[in-house]
């Protein structure tokens, strides 16, 4: 007759707890990062080791603007909010990428004079302590540029977005920088659909 081995209840409990911790089944309590008078929406996050970087869209001051904050201890403590934009027309839909001490952020800015949107870019090479000036990287006046996404590998930065150039519909555009955002290639259209792309 084959004998079966029994595992004690304490051992089972230990294994379950270890699995939960190891695979992220347990979480810390919610931590509120904003307490502004307006709405805080459209968050994006990037992580490098114990450093966490967050950007979002907030309408507390002069319409929607882009804000940033960071944590250097895996989210235990956080810096105060830092506002990136002061655009009367509004700034929205931020995205963020990180590579070591280099942080890169893109977002959409509404141009009230020309009634169109552009993709803007900002970078930091010291973990977010100081930042470059805001840079227009889509540079396509008269179009509607939306929903940017960004990825980084070393000094190479890649950005995609959806762009509506009248009279056509939306299409997906791409550009890159191989020197940490100092210079950029020209915009490259990736889709040629008749009715454009819209997500």
C-alpha cells in the first residue's frame, strides 16, 4: 500500500504567504499622491530600481497642465508636485520613460492661436532634479496630434502618436532621437490607411 506524505498546516501557510509576496499578490495600502483643488487624471509611471517617477494631467491651475513627482525609496516618500507646463490652451495625455538617471516625458499641448495640437518633450539627466525646456517635437502646425507613447534604450528615444492632417483621418507617426533628445529625425508616417487610425 502506497503511503502519502502529509505537510503540516504551518508549512502550507508559509508557502502561501511566500508565494503571495514573491508574485505581487499582496499590496500596500493606497497612497494618495495628489490633493489638489482640481482633477488629477491620466497618470503614467516609470520605474528604475527603487526610483519611481509619475506624471499626470491636472486642471487645478489655468486649465489642464502636466505635473510630475518622484520617489527615491520605492514609494515610501514622495517629492512635492512639480508643474511642467503653463499653457493657457491646456496640456494633457502625458507619457514617461526612464533609463538610469535619465527621464523623458512627452505630452500634448493645445495651441489656442492656431487651434491645433502638438507633441511636446522634456528631459532630465539627474533623476528629475533639473529639467530641459519644453520642446515641440511633432512640429506639424494645423494638425491634431494625440496620444503620445515613448520608449527608451540607452541614448535612443522613440516616440509614436496619432496625427490628423486635414483632410485625411488619423494616422500613426513616429520619430526618434539617438542622442538623448538633443536632436530628432523628421516625422515618419507609419500607416497609410484610407480612413486613418484612431484609438
